[in-house]
C-alpha cells in the first residue's frame, strides 16, 4: 500500500466525517422541517459514498473491494435522489410533489440503481472489473449499458436541479438572497461539468480515474449551499428550549448504550471466534470476552453511581483510556486495516460528555497505543509497516484535531444555548414576579428581582433608583446585598451618588455607565470614586430603567469581591431587565397616582374622607377587641368664607395647605388628619387613655391656629371651632362619631367660636329632636298642621286696631304646639320657607279680604318675609299674583324684613324692595336694633316702619341703656319720616313711656295676644 492510496483514502474519510457533521448540523438547526431532514439524508448518502470508496481502495483483495464499492454505490444512488428532492423544496417548487407520480420519478430510478449496483449478484459482474493500481483497487468498466444508465440518471437529476435553481434565482426579489442563489447555481454548474468530464475521460480508457474525485467535487456545492443557507437565513432553525439538564440526560443514555455495546461486543466476539473462525485459543477468547463485558459493567456502574458529575467524567475517562489499548492490541494480528478506526467511535462518544478531560485522556490513550504498536510490533503477519503506522497516527492526529475543533464549537454553542435559556428563565422569572406588583408589595417584589439579577450576573449588590419626576430628593430607592459586609446600613444604602453631577451626566447622555475598575475613575468623577471606594466597590455598572422611551431611573450593580468587565450581550440582557422594571414601576406609580386621587385631598395632600373612613373602621375593629378609646376631632375654620371673598381663592387655598401642615404636626404618626371638605378637617386620635389626652391635643391645635399665617408678605389670623366625639361613648361606627363631632363643633361655633366642645347627651338629644321636627315639617302643609294667628297692632294715639301681624303656628298631633322660634329657622335652613312663606302670605291676604268684604275694619296685614324668599327671582311676581287672586288692595299688605336683610350690600335686595314698594306695599324693618345697622343704608331703603325689638321694650323701665336705645330709635324714625311700632308691650307703664316719646303704634299682650282667625274676627266685629 503506497502513500497515494493512503492519502486518497484518508481524504475520503475526512469527507465522510465532514458530511456527517453537516448532516447533523442541519438536523440541529431544525429537525421538524422536511428541508432539514432531506439535507441530512443527502449528506449521509454522500458520506456512505465516500466511506465505501475509501475502504474499496485499501481493501486487501478484489472481493473486499467489490463489497465496499457496492456499499459506495448505494450511497451514490441515494445521494442524487435526495439532492433533487431537496432542490424542489428549497426552490419553492413543492407543488410538483403534490402530483403522485413525481415521487416515483425521483425515487424509483434511485431504487433501480441501488439494486443494480449494490444488491444484485449477477449484473455487477459486468460493472466491476477490478485491477490493482497505484491508487489501490480500481474498477475499469468502459462503456456498458448499466454504466451509461447510471450516468444518464446522474446527469438528468443534476440538470433538473440546475434548472430548479436557475428558475428560483430569477424569482427571488431580495438582492442578498439572489446573490446567494447565484453562488449555488454557479458552483453547481462548475462541479457538474468537472464531474461529467472526469466520467467521460474514464470511459475513453485514458486511465485517469477522474471519477474517483466526484465526491470531492460534489462537496464544494454542498459547502457553498450550507454557507448560503446560513448566510441568507434560508433554513431557519427553531429556538431551542433545551437546558444543560437535557444534555445530562442525553449523556446518561449514551453511557447506557456504550455499556450495552461493550457487553454485546464481548458476546459477539465469543460467538464469532468459537463458531465461525474456530479459534483454538479458547482461554484467550473467553478471557477477552469477559474483559469486554467487564468494561460494559464498569460503564454501567459509573452511570449508576450517585456521585458528582466531575467524578463520573474522571471514572469514564480512566475506563475508556484503558479499554482502547486493550482492544486495539487484541486485534493486532488480524483486521489491522480497519481496527484502528474503532477509537473514532469512542472519541465521538466522548464529545457528548461536554468535557475536555475525557476527550484529552481518550485522545492521549489512542496516540500512545499507536506509538506502542509501532515500537513493539512494527511488522506483523498482515504486513503492516512503518508507513501504515505513520499514516494511522497522522490520520488520527487530524481526526483528533478536527474533533477538538468541533468540540470547541459544540461547547461554545451549548454554552450560548445555556446562557440564552438562563436569560429567558431570568426574564420569565422577573416578569412573573412583577406582573402582580402593586403599591403594597413593591419592596418585596424588588428584593426578589434584585436577588435574581445578582444571581444571574454574579453581582454582590444591586440598587434601584426610580425617579419619574427627575427629582432625586424624592426618588424611590431599593437595595439588595448578596455578600456579608461589615459596613453599616446607612453606608450601604446611601443614595447620594445618584445626585453627583458626573454620574447624572453619564446616565442622561449615554444611559449605560460601565466602570470596570473604580480606582481608574478620572478626577471629574472624584466624588463618585470616593463614594464607591467607601463601599468597597471594585467594579460598577449602571443600566437605565426605561418606560415608554422615557428614562425613569437606573439599576446599579456593584462588584465587591472581584473585578468585572462588561460585554455588549451582557448589557443588552440587563437593558431588557431595565425595561421590565421600568414598566413595572410605571404601573405602580400610576396606581399610586390613582390611589392618591381616590384617597388623598388634591390640594393639601392629606387623606380625604374616603381614606379617613377606612382608617376609622380599622381602628373601630381593633378597639372593639382591645377596649381602647379613640377620639374624633371635627374642626371648622371660623370666618373662612370672608377670607376667601376678600383675599381670593388663591389665598384661601394657601391657608388650607398651611392649616393642614400645622394640624399634621400637632398629632402623632399613628393619628390621622383629613380634609373633610371646604374648610372642614377631621382628626382621629388613636389609642388614647382618657378624654384628658384629647383635650390636651385640642388645646394644642387651638393655640397653634392662633399663630399668624404669613402669605406673600401678608399677615393673616384665623381661628377654628372644634367639636370632639369619643369612641364608644359618642358612637360605635364611623358616621355616628363624625356626626356627633360635627354637632359639638356647631355648638362651639354658636358659643363664640375659637374653642373646643365635647359632644354631650344633651346635644345629641337636641339634634335628634331637630331631625324629628325637620322630617315632620316636610309634611306639615300637606297634613294641614300649620295655622295662622293674628296679633293686633294698635295706634298708640287712638287706641284703635289699625293692623294685624300674621304669625305661623304648628300644631303637631303628637308633639303638640311647636314654637315658630324652633321650626322657622329649620324651614329657612331646608328652603321650606319658600313654600311656607308663600302659604302664609296667600292665606293672610285671603283672610283680610274676607274681613273687608264683611264690612269689618279696613286693617292691613303684616307678614314676615325671609331672605330666601327675597332672593327668589320670582318673588315679586308671586306677590302680585296673590294680590290679584285674593283681590286685596296692596295698601293693606305690609311685608316685614329683618334688620340683617335691610343692611345687606346687595343691589338685588334693594331692587326687589323697590319693586314691592312701587306696588303700593308697605315695608317694615322687624327687630330693629338687634343687628349692626348702617344708617347710610337705612336712609336709602324704601321702608315705612321701624319695629323696636321687644327686648328693648321690656327693659325701658329699669335699664337706662334700653331706655336710651328706644329713645334713639324713635328719634331716628321721626327724623327719617318713618313710623315706629313697639313690640312686646305688656304693662301700662311701658305704654305710658312710649306715649310720652310719641311712638306711633304698639303691639303686645297688654292689648292682645295672638288670636286665632275666629277670635280675631270676633274682636273686629265687636269694634263695629
């Protein structure tokens, strides 16, 4: 055997191995598509073609050469069929395959060629005429029918493939893919022409044997096809979801099958030696069979051992390294040409262990075994010489080098896959953690996320700075530490670095800040350097947190125990993490804003009534169990409306904000202050020992509010009225406690303001009575419970009745007679005064008209009018309608208004009174002297009478001040040409005084008490 034969055989084997690797690569990309499976099949077919050709060249005799050439022919025949099928699928011509006869056209010729050239025992005699040449065993068939038939099969299938590629190249629109298709087409044409030329020369008996190079030539377009497919992404691989755990399971299967192979080999060796070869050395045969079985048992035991992976790999390495020389040396005397190839099986098996230790030990064992055989057995009965050993070692070296390279790629790709899976797992875990993040669990979720990130990137600390408003003073900060540190928490959780200018600038401009070595920071980043060195940080990485393309903070990773360099892939993964965290925080931030809008006052930023109610309910539930007390303070600012009206709402809002701040400072953190609405505030004092504690806080609040407020250089004073209720004395629920505190507040306000009042039982009973009266008042008119009484007004000069005042009375069937002093204010407060006032006015006018029609004294009627009625835009029209409906002359109607209405600086009120006066209606100011009258205002009002309040009349005989006031009022009225009427005259002495002072009219019990309609009519009748 010469060097040329060995070289060509070795090249064939290299092509075999390369084709197998390409086929496996195609399956690795995606084993679920027909395109990848066909690529695998034509690569394996070509490897069989080359492997058979290699062994036929180096066969020991012509019979073996024929055998291996048949094997090669099977691969060659299948190659062209699989390649054409692949081209049909690749060039998007799959519609051809839908025709049933198409697959027969592809595969029937291949089956015929396989039968003729590889299976049939008769026909091959015409095909294979071997002779020993310098190349080895070579077949020289010349022109024969079956040779020409095979050539026609090969040429037709090749031309069909060329046509498909050409048509496909014309249809492709993408320039890059068209270029790659052109490369495939050109390589296909060139390889085809060279192969045809070689076959033609061989058939012309030129002795060139170019057809032996056909597999090498065909490898060129296959490699170009592989490159083009990968470069143009024509065969897309699916994303693998396997993990290293899956590879570990695969390796255990290989170990189990390797164990079975050893045992099966031992049994097969025993059978073949005893029954076929008829070996006479039975001991050696049995012993070697037992050794093989023991190797198999050893592999199985290692596979079953519950030890670490590294220990298993070492045991596998030792066992296989021992097995290689033992098996090789046993077959030295025979099968020398093929036995050396068996170590390649072991090497390929070791690749799957993904460990360089086992590969190195097995490779070393192979080389040392071959060197040992070269030295100890340089020649043998099979005539193996130095060149054979040299060739073996060379080929093994090449094979081992190639396997090392493949192993390197394999491990690299596997690590990439593992990293990708770890990344996907990380992103999945982070996403699953933050998907349900909210305001309450934000800290817990961020700790979990930072822990996952640190574990993935092997960082020692992680910090998150969230800053949506670009205000680091109010940024949200989270920290997680992975290493044991003696540093204090205030140092580890120091956030000042986020405010340093260099880092802020870097975060703003580049987003990502990488510091592989803190000690190498420049002078510009001196503050950052000192800060990080104080925290023992060696390397630092900052990643922006982004939401909707807006930077809302950054993630900072610290490496304390080692230095760290950062690559682009590493950064991209963390950028994705940053995006997830940014969106999660934006979600919670939005929830916080919504919650703040729902539960906090937008002006003062303190809790509103909804949140206050929830907290009260929580405290009530706790106090019910513990028996603790807590208090509710209801605070209302005194005269706040005047401030709003005079200074404006801008000042009013600032006052409310400052008041809220003062109230918050007056209470503990466990207490709650809320804005109840307008200028009202509620305070809950939790866990108090006695009412004395509440009183202390209330006193503190009153004094605090008495301090002046300074707004835009202006000094403002404001006070508050405070009402207090206590749980459980003043209520067992939220609404009752607030209601009773409100009752106490109104009591404080009515008692002089700027004070606090505790709710009492009397207050609650009074309010309860008011509620009952209010409820019944709504039905009083419908139930005809209201009545009118008339109190005569007498001329002090003649003693004659000149008018009556209509007074409302309420006779309730259960409550009895209810005083107007009780129900009239309630009517004014509930706006029922409009209905009741209109009813009184209509009934009074109607009754007076009836008396006039009966010929009784032509007296006028005085009816009290509320400010609510005067503010009604339709009031004048209603009065006109009542006069028209009743037929009463307007001069017999007098409307009485209170003094506070008379002095209102309202042009509208003045206009209404003027219109009433124009109708001929008399106007009187009731209870004159009890309010703060404006004389300038009085002189302009269109009034006819002033009514002196009865409180002054009752004191004219024994109180000089009352006497002076009455004198002044009478004198003022006379000077303004107004009539004067005195209310509440009850004695002769009072009457004599008023007569002396020339008062015009009087009204009181001295003459008449309020009379019913029938009694009044009787009095008038008697005066005729």
